[in-house]
C-alpha cells in the first residue's frame, strides 16, 4: 500500500524525540526504536523510529507462526513492526515451553502502522497511510506543541522485587549445567532467571529512566494494548540490507570503572579474558553455521571478532558476522533459520534449549526474543530483548530477567554476580522512591 510522505526539518532532535514518544501514548499499538546516537553502532539506518496505530495486525501462538508471518509480510508489502518471542523455538524445532508464565505476551505480534516517523539527522520523514493522510498538519502541530511533562516525584509504590530462583538454587542449577558440559551434552548454554513484582508502574516514565541510565543503541518502547516492553538492549540480532545479512552477538560482560584508568583496565581485562573470548567465539561459530543455511556459498564472513564496546553500565564483547543472502530466500526464512539467536541459547543449539527448559523456572516469552520491523522492500532489523522490563498492566505484573553463558570455565558464584550486574539498571529504576 502506497503511503503519503512529508519531510520536516527539526532543530532540537532530543526535544522532538521526547515529544513524539509522549504524543504516542494515546495509541494502543506503539513501537519506538531509539539508537540514542550511539557513536560506535555499525549499519545504522535511522536515529529513531516511531510506528503507531494498527491498520492491520497478526497475533498468534508459536504453532505455524513463521508461516503466518511470512504470509502477512508478503501480502502486506508495507512497513510492519512487532516482535518474535523466544518460544517461537517450538515452531522451528520439536520443543516445548512448559514453565511458569505470568507476563502472558502472545508468542508473535506484528502490525501495519497507520502513522510512521523515521528520524535521521535533522529531518523526520513522516509516512501515513491514505486513510489518515489528512491528519499530517494536525498531528505535527500537536507533536510540536506537546509540553514535556517533568517526571513526577516517584511515589512509594512499595514494589517488592522477588527472585524466581534464589542464590543457592541458582548456583546448584549452574552446577547441573556444568555436569551436562562435562558429559559432552553441550559446550555452552545461556541460563536465565526472572525477577518479578506485583504493582503498577508508569510505562513511559519507567522506560525514560531506564533509557537515561543506559542509552543503548537498540532501546525500545513497545505497547500492545495492556502489554508493555521497556527495553535498554545493547544487542542487534539480525539485520537485512538488500542482499546483506548482519548479526552482532554479545558474549562477555565487565563492569565500568569509576576512574578512566580503572575503566581502561577493566576493558583490557575483558578483551584478554580467555573464558569470555571462548564464550564469544563459540557463539560466532554457531551464528556462522546458522547464516550459512540461507547464504550464498562462501559469503559468510566475520567482520569483527571479540571487540570491546563501552556502554554506560558495562563493557560488552561483541562480534559481527555478515553473509550474502542466497537466491530465492525470503526475508522471513532468514529469520526462521537463525531463531532463536545463538547468544541466548548456546551450543549445540537444540541440546542447549532442551537443558535450558529443564533448569529455568520461567517461560522466557518476549525476553530473549526480538523486536523490530520489515520495510516494504523486505529489508528488516531486529534487536535482542535483554536488559528489559516487561509489564502486564492488566494483571499488574512486572518482570525482568537476566542470564549468562555457562561454559566449562564457569564459576557459579561469579555467574551469579554477573547476573546482578546485568540486573542493576532495571532494579534501580523499579526501586527508585
């Protein structure tokens, strides 16, 4: 479907981004993607994107989900935005998800927005479907005149954050994972745990605080009726640019130092850590194998291996793998053949996912899934949902999960400490009084 486009020039990008996000809160379907002007990000198409108000949509359980998504994407031939939950693994392999689920996001959800805003540099391209293109002027005036609300003093909401797996039980589960590694069942697995609370939060204020603390390159605010995702994820899952496919898995985490000298030392120690490098390289091999399924022969390349990237909260070790898509391969097939992403599963992938299911207490759902979009030309870009808060406003259930890669060199006590480091920003935001 053809869209009507307008281009606006803006002076204060930061202010307009805040106004757009605040204006979007009137809609029941919202996807906001923000790169936070992260200077080290490769393959960036836009500085930020806002998609609101569904014209059409699909919402489904995992059974046949990728076929339905492919049909929707090919039929719509327009911009579509949405998410893939981790439990779509059950559509691509003979697996199941029987763990506890209180967040209750549908397994897959995509929508075709009536109104779309693409921010790059000092311009905003606004693309509206024909049935709403008479609203350009009124909407732009409303956005430009949106008064930015100052965050209210946070009330004592008495959020009591609980753990699904307590420390000693977590360490025992890591030891079980190590037993599987020693037996040769797996080489590595990503083991996650959930933190949760009952109560109410202001989704926009919570997202804004989380994003301010972290400023990652793949930040996301997603609303689907009463379900909210507030994400400060630093990780790209998969991007398609023409015939090129890009994946940038993260494996390896270290704290930031308070002083510059200390910070440099922490980054150097991470880059030289044999355990962290082996974790990363195992996942690189897995991603190379996954991409090769739909790539032209010999086109899979490792562009960056174990490069250290600084973020506000942590240093991360990131690798970038690229491939050229094979002839006749559909965009959805590329995703189907690589999902779930290796950085959130382990190796070998199917064995790791089976063991993860046995040891974890919670259904992952949207955590360690992906949010992103398809363009009318069939390009796409998806992140990895980590460092994120999930909120079911109807049931007043708040959840965030963290995890880490378990390898033969893992120490249960250190793995637990790394989880707490990754959870710090979410906990800080939720517990602020």
